[in-house]
């Protein structure tokens, strides 16, 4: 999932080569160019609105985690230590703001 800034053909091709489903909305100028070209413009890329709505939830979670200095700066060298730092930050977030 990405925002409109990453809707280029090259990015979509990169994801397609790696069998990753792209959930990226098209920019208005790209859509206008596609319609201007007519049948030569090709098919518009598939866009799943429901999956794109989940992007907001993920971004808010990452932003909350990055508010913790140890997570944002990543001073830990080993992956398992950094994972522990993320776990502790997640627990602190969960204890402060329990979701009902």
C-alpha cells in the first residue's frame, strides 16, 4: 500500500515482478493522460479502496511507535534487541490507550 506519490509505472512494474499486489491510487494527471490517449493508454490499474483504507491504521501505528526515541533512532544493533524495544513500546502504547 502506498500513496499517490508512488503510482509510477516503474514502481508498479517493480511490485509486479515480485508478485506483490499494488494498492496505489492513480494521480489525476495520470488518469487524464490515460483518457487522452484513448485505447493506446491501456487499462487502468486495479485499485482496491477497502484495502487502501487499512493503510491509515498502519500509518498511525507506525507513527505512535516512532514517538518512542529508542524505536525512532534504532540504537540497537541486533535485530532481536530491536524487536524487544518495539515490543516494549507497543505494550506501553497499549497500556496507555487500550482499544475497545
